[in-house]
């Protein structure tokens, strides 16, 4: 049975394990997982973002991490999908779309005017498009 809920502090190690399985074809800087552990409470407590988990029979199957930024052009916040990861064992079972819809609703409730996705994976792009996203330009990044 599938359950979607907000992450709790006690979910930290399961979340890190899933994040460590991030696709290797995505360019990432060297990640210090201790930094991720320190940042986790900020997202779990909703100060800087939110993490939603999809559980299958009590096991972490997928996660959606959203951060919030305050910008002038919106006169408030917008949301950014940082991570949408489905464990390989659960892919193709329709877990991503319900997670996205929960994330969209949470962003709307917070007053966000927009939710962005930067650099969707090849597998993820159709899921975002199916859920109302559209391609909107180029994404650039600089690792600091």
C-alpha cells in the first residue's frame, strides 16, 4: 500500500541512502553527506523547503524535495524541485506523479506563484511534462 507523507527527522538515514543512489549521469559536485545531514532539519521543519516521501508497505520508495526562494519578480516565494527520486525497485509504478501533485499543492498553499524544475533527467522529463510543466529556456550552474 502506498502512503505519501512529509519527512520526519527520523527518516534522515533512509533519505540519504536514496539520495546516494542519484543517477550517475547527472553532473553533481562532490557531496559531503554530513552537510546533507545538517541541512535536513531545515527542510523537514519547512523553514527553507519541504520533503515528501512515498512509502510502499512502509519502505521508502520515492522522495520529492522542494526548496523555496524569495524573489522580487514574484513579490514573494517560488518553489524549486531539488530532487525527485524513485528507488530503482519501484520505478514504473506511478509513484512520481502523486508526489508531484502533493508538492504542487504545498507550494500553492504557501503562496508560491511558480514551481521550477532545473535539469530534469531523461527519465523524469516525461513525468514533469505529464504533470503540467513546460520547457522554458536554458539552465546554467556554477559550482562554488
